[in-house]
């Protein structure tokens, strides 16, 4: 995108200040840079936001709670991990955002995720502020009992800071149905109340149908909308998916349902390439492997006789569509270059910030349709919002009802992106559209509150 020199200087000055205030927090700096590159040109034209220092205020979390989680392993050893809850912005609703358990978790990662969550939650149109939390605890290789003791200990601190009108955490990497259940059960005991203080709960205790599938389904719905905008469809296209966790598995499920051929899936050890495509039967096996047996993706290649590429990512395989659904910065400039060469048509980010800044620029420069995480993976938090509504109303909607609402929300997000990101003679700039549409609602609320 062409930016005039004065705006470029403003972006540089803004980022210099942010880097000084957030030293060494490279992921957070990357997420803010990606946003302000499109938001500063916008606030330069809509000066009410600039005059009120909205961007400076919006890039500073409301608060960060940092604490130690001490727990006992199966051998009786005492372990201590670090945990955080970053309550980023509650201007338009109670804080909302997932918990991540992974050794790579630190304050910078949670600040990047919390900042993006503010804009994403705003885009959904639901009354949700943004937050993120988690721990450097590694659930991999731990027994169920160890994970339970960790979750119980974590909630002993966390329960003071959350509540249905305060902050409602959910799952993320390393936090699925098992962890949410342990966390919820502990909250209930500590507070002696049954309330919708977490989302992603089991169906027997306040969970919503389609929550498990929502992020993956939503990413595919968003891809369908981007393609339809250009007069195309999903059926008959080939697709690359990375990851084999919650988002990836249900992204694959919806792609199969809509007639695409999914060629790849991965985990942190490598990827499988199945040129015949992952069928419904193979996917059922894979879901059982990942959700129940906690196995590795390599076992898919052994079971179905296809190639396994250890230590590699799937981006070199030729395909029409790509869905990075594993983790941040998993798709870099050289991957994007190879994909453009291979004729990739569109990319939808299932994970948060999976494409590096350089990779994103390459897609945009080559007119590859690019659905940024804030828009493309907002289906998960949207159905979390619907889970909260059902909890407050003490009712449960049917699968069809929740799915129809998810489709409606993704369609509304797409419309907002087109409104703020349309370009003459070029595909929609969904990155700019998502940033600006998410920003405006939060910024207007902050303006209305005065100096807060
Ligand atoms: P899961 O823990 O269920 O799955 C994560 C998957 O990504 C696993 O296959 C994991 O492999 C792989 N992965 C994780 N870290 C790395 C890494 N450093 N390098 C390579 N592969 C890695 O998490 P989710 O599916 O819930 O989340 C995936 C992404 O989607 C994250 O960016 C998350 O923030 C985002 N997201 C999730 C939402 C949700 O509703 N769950 C909502 C919106 C966004 P392995 O098992 O080997 O670690």
C-alpha cells in the first residue's frame, strides 16, 4: 500500500515509542505494527481519534496479572510455572479471550494475543472486550492427574480476577475440553456458584453446540465469502492446512463438506502429504488420534500410507487455498514466495498471526486473497459469545441455530471488511478492513468515556 511520507514518519515515531516502552516484546511489537500501519493512515483522516490519543491508549493493556502456579507431579516433585492474565481492554464488554498452555508462552506472546483479541472481538459485533492468558506449563507428556493438579492450582489464583461480567477465559493452544473442565470444576468449588465464567465447557455443564468446531468452520466460511466476492467457490479446490489441533481438525471437516480436497495436516514435529486428500473416514480417525489418544501426525502417514515430512511445514505443496492453523509466524516470506509461484489463490489465517509481516506483504502485493486472523478466526470467540448468551438465558440452542448464527456473524464481519478495505481495481484489502472496522467501535466507546 502507498503511504505518504508524513504518515510513514508518524508510524515510525509511534513504533519507536512502543518499542521503548515494551522492550524485547517482539511478538507484541509485530502485532501492533501490523495494526497501526493501516490505523494511523485512518486516524490521520479521522482526527478525533488522533487528538484523543486513542491508539496510544489502546496499545497499553488495562492491567496484567502475573502469578506463580505451584503443583505436584506424579512422583511427588514440586513444580512451579509462570502464569498471566492480560486484561487488555473492556471498553465494549467484559474481557474475553483464551488461555494458552505452551512452553513458548511469555508476556509478549500474551500481549500480542490480547491486543489482537480486542479488535477481533469488536469485529464480531458482540459485546466483548479483549484479554488473553496462559502459562509456560507444558501439558505434553503430562498425565491427566498432573494436568488436573496444575489447572486446580492455576484457578486458585485466577478465580479472583474473572467472572461472567468481568472476564471470561476460554481455550487456546494446549487448553481444550479436558483443561476447561478441570478449571471450571475448581472455580465452582472455590466460589460455590455455577456461572458462565469460562467458555468451551462440556455440553453437560453449560457448553454450546458448535463451539468446538467454530473457529475452523468460521475460517472456511470466511474463505468462502472472500472467494464469492471474486465470483469463485470452494468446491473442487485443493487446500493446505497446518496444525492438527482444535482449529485445524474442524477446518478440514468443513472443507471436506464443501467439496475441497485437503492435502496436508501437521504438528510441531512435521507434516503429512496425502495427495488423495483427507477423506471423512480418515478425518474421523485423525480426530480420535488427536482428541482422545493424544498421538502424533506421523501415525497418519503410517496408517494411510502417505508421505511424512519430519521437521517441515506444508507450504511447499502446490494447492489453491491455504489455512495456517497452528501458531504464530509459522509461514514466512520464503514460504509465501513459493506459494505465489505455485499459484495459491487465497489464504485464511486460522491461527493467530501465523503469517509473518513479510509473508503477508507478499500475498497482498500478488493479489492473493488474504483473510487476516482477526476476521478469519473470529468464529471461535463469536460462538463463545453465544455460549455466554445461552448461559445467561439458561437455554441451549440447537446445532442448526448456533451454526446459522455463526454464518451470519462471519458474513457480517466480511461485509465490514469490504466496507473499510475495498480498493479500486484490486481485491479487497481484508487486513486494512478488519483493523479499521474493529478499531472504530472500541475507539468510539473510549471517546465517549472521556479521559479513562
Ligand atoms: P491446539 O493446541 O488444539 O492445536 C495446536 C496445533 O498447532 C497442534 O497441532 C500443535 O502441534 C501445533 N503447534 C502448536 N505450536 C506449534 C509450533 N510452535 N510449531 C508448530 N506447530 C505447532 O490449539 P488450537 O487449534 O486451539 O489453536 C491453534 C491456533 O489457533 C493458535 O494460534 C490459536 O491462538 C488460534 N485460535 C484458536 C481458537 C480456538 O477456538 N481454539 C480461536 C482463535 C484462534 P503439537 O501438538 O505438536 O504441539
